[in-house]
């Protein structure tokens, strides 16, 4: 089914400065799927700190390794706590990103 999609967006919360274990396992399974040339976007949630790392950055790197075309650089939604909520303005930021991606594809 994934090969039928025009755009694939991959995201997870940032864990231990990078990609969460469930997302790593999912991406590992995708190694056997032909996604070359498919359009993709990576994102994450994380704390507002340069020490927080970025799952989106690592996901994007793997998507490029699959031969996917990145339509927009990875983005992070800042959260106020480990259970959320999103920081002020994040929903609007991602609505804008979604609109920009829609125009690109």
C-alpha cells in the first residue's frame, strides 16, 4: 500500500536524542520496500533545547537512504512536557508546513 501513496510523512517523538525504538523497527521493515522516488517528509516532537536531539533528522537520513525524495526539510514540534501539550504556535506552524507540502506535491 505504501508504494501507492504520493507522499509519505514519518514522525515520532524524540527519544534519547534520536528516533524512538518503535519507529526504528518500522523503518527497518521498510528496507525491503521499493520506495525509490517516493516523496517524503520527516518530523518529530521534542523539548525546546539544543540538547534534545531530533528524531526527524535521523528519519530523514534513512528516507534519503531508501532513495526517497524529501519535499521539505524535517521539522520539530516543540512540546512543553513529556506528555505534551504542544508549545504555543506549533499547531499553526505545522498547518503551514502541511499547506506548503500540498503545493509542492
